[in-house]
């Protein structure tokens, strides 16, 4: 099976939409989402930490969604300290 750039872009676009939805629920409807917040933060952080995001143009939406989500998480106490301690992983 050949790796089609259009298929990869669709996968990245779908992943970006998932991250944006998690972001929406966690920050707009946090009181309902609190029990799932840690799981999603860990999963999203792992995508970044494991370098599972391409620097290609087709992954642009996903990178933007990840940066926005992690940036917002810096305002949450327990995530803020973790991000500060592990920021080197992102760069």
C-alpha cells in the first residue's frame, strides 16, 4: 500500500480536529471534562514528546492545534509546572 500525501494530510487534519475538540471541552466546559483532562493532556503531550508530528506543510493544522492546546495548559497549575520542566522536549 502506497503512502498517499492526500491521505496523510487527511489524517493530520483529523488529528488536529480532535486536539481542537479536546481544547474546547477542557477549557470551555472544564467542569464536565475534569475527569478526562489528565488522560487527554498526557496523550497529547506524548504525541509531541515522541516526535510523532511531521514538520511538513500537511501537518501545519495539527502543529498549530498542539501549540495552542499546550500553550493554554500552561495556565493550569499542575500542567504548568510539568510543561516548564519538560519544555526542552519541544525544542
